[in-house]
C-alpha cells in the first residue's frame, strides 16, 4: 500500500508530490465526475446521480414547495429594496450580499415583477393572462420546482468539479488542441470546461477577468465568451426534464456537445467575431502564444496545476460554506428572473403573434429538415434569445418526442440568452454589444439546427 506521505516524482519538471496531495485532487474530482457525469440506469431510462437526488427532493417536499418558492422570491425583493433604499453598511460591505442584492435597475425591476407574478399565481388571484396554467402558472408549477431541487444539489456539489484541480488538469491536457482547432490559447480550455461542467456564467466571469488581466486579446475574449460559455450539465438537465425527456439525458447532452463543438469551429470565422482585433485590453498587439513552461509536458504541467489548486482548498469550507453560497445565489438570483422573464415571454407567446412572426423564416428550414410539427417548432426558436428555458417551456404542448428533443438541444446550443449569459456578457468588459449578440445567436441557431436535426433522425 502506498504511504500517503511518500513523495512521488512526476514528469520532467523535477516536481514531487505527496500521495496525500494527489489524492486531495483525485478523490473530490472523481466524486464530482460521478455525481454529474456518470450515467445511471433507472426505470425511466438513463440519467445521472444528481438528477436522482433532485427528483427525490422535489417529490419529498411536494405541497410545501410552492410556498418555499414564493418566500425565496419575496426574500430577493426585500433584500434588493433594502440595499437600494436603505443602503445598510453591512450589506454593502459584504461582497456576497452586495453582489446578490445590489443589482442594476433593469434586474431590480424584474425582481419586483417576479414577486408580483409569483404572489398572484400562488394565491390564484390576478389577471387571467398572468396566472394561467399556460403562462405564470406553468413557470411556477412546472419549471421552478425543478430549478429549486436541481440548484440545491448542484450548488453544493459543483465545487467538487471546480475547486479541486479537475479543470486545471483537463485544461492542460486539452491545450494542445485549442490553438490548432479553435485558434485560442491553451488556458482557454479551463474557461470552456468551467462552463460545460459548471455554468456558463462561470465561463464568462473567468474570461472577462483573464481579458482584463491581459491573458486574452479582444478577439479571443469575444470568441470564448460567446462560443464556449455554454449551459452547464445542471441547466441542461433542467431543460431536458422540461420537455419530459429526462430519460434521454445522455444522448441529448452528447448531441448538444457535438453541435456546439462544430459551431465553435465555424463561428469565429464569421463576422462579427472574425472582425475583432487581436489586441489586448491595454491596447498592445499580440506577439506570441503562451507555451507550457520549460521542464513540463502537458500531463505533468496539468498535474502540477491541479495539485497546487487542490492544496489550497479546505474540503468542508468548499462544500458547506462556498457550496451553500452557490445555492443561495442560484435560488435568490436565478429563480426570480426565470419567473419574471418566463411569465412575460409566455404571455407574449400565448397572447401575441411576436414569436410566430419571428420564427416564420425558420419554417422552410424545419420543413426541409423533415422536423415533425414544423410550425409549432418554428415559434420556439427565437424565444431562446430572451431566456434559455423558454423554447422548452413553449415546446411542452408539442406531441412529437423528436421535435421536443430538437428544440431542447437547439435551445442549449444557442448559448446567448439575455436572462443570464447574454446580460453578463453585456455587463462585462468582453468587447461585444447587443446587436452583435443577436447576430451570433441567429448564427448559432442556423449552424446547430441542421446538425441536431440530423442526429435526431438517427436517434428516433
């Protein structure tokens, strides 16, 4: 048996690590991979352990869940009004509370609307177009319970993937493919993996910070932020459950991954991304690419970075303090926005022809791709620009499993949705504007739709 304090020599770098240090990287990372990526067979089909835990919690809470959701949205509103109106010192000086409640006027307005909508739906009193089972009632009763339970376990256990060196290790191994395939520096692999395994917002924040620190050029930051900040495994799970195809999560996520990788190769070659300058944040021009440091190979450098990352982490603090902060951030920041934006968009979809008109140009494409119920499907495609979950919510009435699968896959692959990643991109230093984001959104839709439809024809 290996002595946990025995030094182990790795690679050509001359670096030695204790067995305990390597295990501190390996064990939490492996647990995270099992929870979020390991396929499990159930009576309903193939799923992942985190989904089993989430479904169990949702079923266990049952009738008290609507009250819990209403209280959470009201807490968000009270916190926001308190920070904006009274400006208490302890909240402003707390980085967590300040970032959670001190939001822009637009987001504050949405939180007010969210509280109004959720109270109306909870008590069943208010305008019919708000509390209808096809609008606010649908979001409140069908969507938010899934979000609540998934966010709890995702928030607690995502640090196992993000904080113990897995991203640094895999990122180093992938660096040798990032430049030739995507024309991006190797370190961008960490941003990509953080988004795919963690959350798109994490990828945007990482990218913006590294752009400001001089690691990425304008072009690289714009490409990474709009191409790799993909919806996480967690949100993908919510999407596929929303269209009642949770048992198909594995083929669904593989389809999304394939389409998104191809889009990542094609999109940077098209304007507006291809027009971005290769200059850094301070205006200096790019001269050379970064390399793996001397004395390291890809594996030894990745292991070195992973072990150093894991060494600095306290397991209990990461899970129970940082993890619970993640949960509160998801519950109090995301759920109200989904309630507000989801209800508004569903009202527009249900009572106006806006999405029908915007989706009409996609109708011939859907017919050419032989997608069942093409007219109903076309109405969902542009809705994703407002919120990633909307296409799947709108698709709930579509009978064809194949069509719902395609809509769910496209909505995740579209990436640019204003309720979260799009808004974060606009508020960051990453050099993109609203017009460019909409163009990129349409481009992603046109690229991924045929790929996903082709795969769906093989699956169904």
